[in-house]
């Protein structure tokens, strides 16, 4: 059977890579959207992502259940977010500085506690073969979709609806836009932001579990490659819209899959330069969305980057 797709192998490989690579970025960006909608930025999600990857992998190794690993990653992520939120609720505390400190703490703890789990093999999360209809192995591989990706798509829709049409969403938006208005309505902005930061941390933890339990599917100290920080830029690019986060995450994922896709058609000279595509894209997004003269459209009024 002829399976040589020629140049078509590149977009097919990028499609599959986009689905695989975008999933952790999607979860982190959804969590950061929640946090930033409340008026707080969390740069510590890189550390939360790494610690979630380690804790999820560790529990999956010990119990033999990848789903228990996902739950553990979500819980540890929520705890990191809770600590971050409580510290930031103190007077005269800078969100950015605390976020960097939490990032370093999360990565340091993950490296320390994760050393015994570098060699053991954990069970993988299940995937759904959506390419069953095709005889081409490349198509079947590209459409091998992990369950967490589908859960992420559903979560994006639920969060969009929650922010637009529910009391919880209205509370988040009011607190994020104006602390004074929130207090006038009898709300407690520090409590709302702390809970939003904890929820955002749980999402980031789940993204970490995807990294260690599916793609690449192992635990090591370099597993994240800065995806937690890229997700912060992605949220700005998506204008704090959970639905737009899906498209933005897929775009970043496709950029990350460009290097491996070129390998599939035999490009062996300089292809490794395309592995930098996600980072170049992140830099481009930050430059394109920055403005020294006006606030970012759609940005919560209380957000640090909008002041």
C-alpha cells in the first residue's frame, strides 16, 4: 500500500502535533484566563505545570491509574494557586514578583521530589482513534486524540458560558474590572481572586499531568520547555476569551510541531531551527499586542499589565 504523502505529510503532521502539543498550553491558558479575569496575573503557572506533571506521574506510578494522577495534579495545582492567592492578598505584595517566586518554588520542589520517578514507567492516559476511517497511518496517527484534549474543548465552552451568563462569571468580571465597584456591591475582591487563582492552578496542574502521562509521556526535569509562560502570552493574544484560547493554543501547538513535521519529508539540514517557532511566535504576540499609549482591548481593568 502506498503511503508516501509528499508535501501533504507536513500539514498532516502539524495537525497531529497541534492537537498533542496544544493540550497542556490550552489547560494552562484556560486557568490563566480565569485568574486574569479576576484582576490578577499568575506567572507562577510554569512551576505549577511542572509540579503537576511530577505529582501526576508519581501517583500514576504508585497506583497504576493515570486518572488518579490527573486528580493529584489538579489538587496540587490548586494548592499552589491557593498559596499564591493568599500571599498576593497581603498588602503591598506584587503579583509579578510572587509569581516568579512560585515558579521557582514549584520547579525546585518538582525536581527534588521527582528524582525517584525518572526511571519508573507510568500508565498512559487513553486516546480516541478518530482517524479509524483512514487507511493512511499518518492520518490515523494525526487523529489519535487524547481524552484530555476533548475535555479541554468542553472546559473552554463551559468557561465561556460561565463568564458570559452566570453570577459567578459576573462576579469575576466585576472584581477584575474594578475593586471599588466590587466592594460597593458587597463582594470581597481578595477572596474572589484567591479562589480564581486556585482554580487556575488546578487547570495548570491538569496540563502538567497531560505532559507526563501522555505526550511526551514521561517525567523528566525538562518536560515543560516554558509552556506555562507561553500560555500567559497566549491569554493576551486570545483577549481573555476561553473560546479564542482554543484557536490560539492550536496555533502555538502547530508552531511547536513544525520541526518534527519537516523531518517527515526528509528535511535534515537546519530543520532544528524551526523548533524555536513557538518562542518566536510568543515574542511576536507580545510585541504585536503591546501598546505604550493605550490599554489592551478586553483586558480586565485591575490587571497589572493594564496599569
